[in-house]
C-alpha cells in the first residue's frame, strides 16, 4: 500500500501535507500535488493533514488504479516540494467541487522547493 493524492487536491493545493512528510515524497504540479509511490513509506502522517481529504491509501477510492497511475506518472516529471507554499487564493471555491480532473487538471509542473 502507498498513499495517493486524488482530484480533491486540484485547484485547492493546500500544502500542509508537505511539511509533515518524513521522506519528502511530494511533487508539485501547477494546480495539484502528487505522491511518488516508490518513495512513500506508508506512514500515513500526511492523510489527516489534508483539509480537503485528497490523500487516500491506494487501496481506497481508487478501484481502477487511475490515481495511482496519475501519482506515479507525474511524480517522475514534476519538481519535488519539501516546503509548504501558499494555497491558491481561490482554493476555498473548489473545496467541494467534484469532477475536477476532467475540468481543471494541468500537466504543467509547479515551482517545487
């Protein structure tokens, strides 16, 4: 098992999880974060830190493996992030929206740290 970031993170990108990760396995895209599944040690400290509950075990809410694939793929091309940054100014507007991957996902990298 590993942890994954789901579409609840898109356009919210709160970074509380980054600060608590003991192995720095978060990677930053333009509008979301992902976890590198090969680096994650399955400690789970990041999961309760996410205010929008975007972080889940890969065995939960990912029956077809879509989110494990998204996390795996983009963790290899986006920059590593180890320091909490600012969430988007309009993040609260997107907290409860569903279907964000199809509407807003960007493959562009973030800044990293």
